[in-house]
């Protein structure tokens, strides 16, 4: 029931906003749907914690500790972003960058995007997972080009083509997976793409086919998660789209894509009995971390800067999942949570900062703290958090990843540390200059919603200092599940 | 499985036609012909899926054959034709790599695809297993086409041709995916094409051209 509500609310919301999206109160309606979705996610989470995994609708939907935590996170960030987007988009409208008709598209697609992500997370069918991931691209591609500037159209085109090609590889991987599974499970009744059934027989699946399938799946979904070398779309899409979309792309979509990779990895590991899949993920992860650390130095646009930072963090998470084992998986799950919370908080503050300055070029944004202490401090604290300064949660997860790497793959530790240090220096020098100093920034016509920023940062701080036992237990269960 | 030999012969013929049309697309610079070639691929796909459905007795394959007939032979080419007429694009400009060189790269790709598919094809029990290599080759050739072309329309046709190859892989290796998945994939492709249509107009409005080298400003500086 909770699951049905969880999926129905954003879908209905999308249709409702397609009709009413141009009204004055559309932003409130959008936020209302997102709050309701979060309530449904809470109900679902409570149920899964109390009664264990949920398998419903002819086994088409499956919720276990691994994905329920992502569902709760997705619904939460979806909600706070919709709250942030209300004043933000009003300011954009006042600045004449969007009109009512585009706002209708924006609101409707925002809800549809939430729906596709929740569907991708809760489905048990790997084919539907693919369909939902593709639908997530399609629903956001017109949002990236919402401002209709030359740069935004270019970014959206790149996003569409690169993700389209990537996801086509993932479809080929899914076909290969089905091909291997069909021999064991049979094509009749079409259970051969259901993850729970595949998981039950994963030891019997043909290892060569699964190995090849995983290469395609990793490249495909990895493109969507922003892993190098197919990461080019990510900074463009983040920089040119409206800021709330950058926040949900970075905070949520990348997580969902990684979730798809990890689900497949569980099956492949069971079939190949070798660390092949893990090694592949470690390689891609490390490459992403190193490449993005260098690219961070060359950025001039603040949203591109944090886009590259997302690539770096996705690299760390992929690396951690690649190492496997209870501690690395625990760290990866924790890192997914804290990255998603911190990065969306940063985008919220960056969005308002760019509105005040009238530009996203970092050299032209100066002295945020003098004009608006909350935005300035929000950005500073968020940046410190994402850079892994204790006591924020990112420190905890990065520390765990490094410790595990030191024990199991010592060669990778110096590379990781060096990349992290490079990234720290690159981002910190930029943000410091933006936050402090003299300023000629102007006030905004609508007061910004900064509650989400501090709510996110507070949660990240809490996760760094104290993880509630129930939550820790939940992470442990999920980590064990991933293996 | 003792399948009728005429059927497997016909499917092999279809696979050969598919591969041939991929090469034809690689060499073709007239956009209208590209669309027609794409429609031809769709027709080949329809016929071969129907034959697989007939020999294997998998009824849901008839539905997916019908789906590909409607979508890939009628709807998508119609949309593309209308777009081309409205946007008035006829020729692709010079490709990134000249055409003979592209064809040579294409041949290497086909060999690579066959080598990759060999161990898997031996595991397949379906009548059509020998075609898996061709399906993979079609996917990779379409990929090559997307890389070498400059016009937005030809990139999109490459994208759709890639989907054809994937569809062919699904039928040839496994007798098709479950129906719900196929419907979802078809829906995504259709919506994707519509969005691209919207895009073309946005690109045109901004750049006065569908030539993609005008929109290469977001580089790493």
C-alpha cells in the first residue's frame, strides 16, 4: 500500500502539474506532492524495518534494506529540493529567464523524474530498471535546456546523446543477462529478469556471459553515474540546467545509476566466483577520482566545479563497492547518503549565490558572507563537509574507505589520498574567495529557502558524529546483502 | 532444436540484410536515404522477428514483431520525414572521417564483434544463434556512425539504428525479452524521438543550423 502510494503520488503529481503547472500556486502544489511522497516513503521504510523485505505485485516490486534506504533518501532530497525550488524559480521568473509555460514543463517533469527514480529503485525486474533509467534521462533532458540558451541546448544534447548511447550498452548487458538466465529459469512466465529469482540461481548462471554482460552494464549505467571516461555530459548538464535540477541530478540520479550497477554486481559475483566485477569497478572508480581531481583545477564556473566534485565522489563510492566486504560496503552506502545530502545543500547555496551575482563565473562572485551570512556560511560549511573535514559524515565514510583500501589494496591508497588532497586545494581556494572579501552583490526579490540547506548539513554532521544504532544496523544489513 | 531449415536460412538472410544496411548507412550522406534505410532495417527486423515467432511458437514475439512494424517502419520514419521537410536538411556535411576510411574501420568492428560473440553464440540453443555476432556488429556500427556524423539528424538515425541492433540481439539470442520490458523500451524510443524533434527546433532557433560543430563551445578550457 505504502509502495503503491509512493509511486502513485509523483505520477499523479506529474499529470496534475502538467495541467495546473502554469498557475501561481504550482510551486506549492509541487512541494505538496513531494512532501506526500516523502510521507509514503517513511511509511514504507517503517514497514520494511518492522516486517522485513517486501515482494509484491506478482513479484514485480521488491524492497529490501538496500533499496529502502535509497528510496527514503531519494524521497527526502526530492522533498527538500522542491521546497528550495519554490523561491528559486520565482526569482528566475522575476529575472525573466523562464516564463509560465516553461515552469509548467519544469514542475511536471520534476515530479515525473522523481517517479522514474523511485520506480527504478523499487522494481524487481531488471528490464523495468532499464526502462526507468532511460525515462529518467528523457524526463530531465528538456529541463537541462529549460533556459533555451545556446550553452544549455548544447549541454542537453550532449546529455541526451551520451546517456542514450550509454544506456543502450546497458540494454545489451541486460539482454545478455536475460540470455544467461533464461536457460536456468526458462522463458515462460518471464521470471528470468526478476532480480530475486536471478539471485536465487546466481551460482548456476554461465560465468563468461555474465562477465561480458557486466562490462556492458557497468559502462552503460556508469555513464549515467558520471564515471570517467564517459563523464563529459555531467558538468555541462549541471552547469546549464536550473539549480534544483543540478541538485537532484547530482544528489539522486547518480546514486540510482550506481544502485543499478551494484544490483548487477551481486549477480555477477555470484556467478563468476572471482573478483572480476569488483576489480573493474575499482578501476573505473579510481580513474574517475584522479581525472576529476585534475579537472577541478581548470574550472571557472561554480556549478561545473561542483559537477566535477560529484564525479570524484561517485568514483570513491564505485571504488568502495568494488573492494567489497562489509566495511567497504558500509562506507560506500554511508558515502552515498552524505554525498547526496551535502551536494544538494551546496547546490542550493550556489544557486542563490549565482542569482545574487547574476553569473556563475567564480571570479565574479565575491564576499557572499558580507551580503548574506546564511548563504555564505551555508556554502562554506557545505564545502568543508564535502571536502571531508571532520566532524562531518563525509570524513567518516572516506576514512573507512581509505582504511579498507590500505588493508586490502595498499597500492591504491596513495593515489586516493593525493587525489583527495588535490581536490581539497582546488575547491577550497575557489570557495574561500567567493565567500569572503568585499562585495557588490544585490538582494533577491524573493527571500531564499535556506532551511533545507541547514537541515541537510545538520544531518551530515550528525552522521559524522553519531550514527543512530537503528540506522547503523540498517546499513550493516544492506552492506551484508551486497556481499 | 530441429527447426525448419528454410526458416533459419531466411533469418540468416535477414541478418545479412541488416548488416548490409548498416554499412549502407555508414556510406550514405543523403539524409532522406538514411531515413529510408532506417525504415528498411525496421522492415527486415519485422520479417525476421515474425519468422522467429513462427518457428519457435513464442506468441508474444508476434506482438513485438507488430510493435516493430508500427514503430520502426511507419511511425518513426514518418516523424523523421516530417522533421526533415520542416527543417529542410538534405545532405550531411563532410563526415569527420572520410567514407572509405569509415568503411574500413567498420570492417574491423565487424570482425571484433564476431570474435566477441563467438563464445556466447555457442551456448545459445535458439535457431538464430549465429546472428548474435551480427546484432552486436550492427550496434557497434551505429555507434561508429554517431561518432563520425556532424548533423544532429544523422546522429539520431544512428541512435535509432543502434536500438534496432539491440532489438535484433534480443530476438536472435533469447526469443525476445518479456513483453512488459519490450513495451517499455518501445515507449522510451518513441518519447526519445519526440523529444529530439523538439530539440531540433531549439537547436535551429539558437544556431540557425543543425550542424553540430556550431555547438561545441562547452569545452574544457
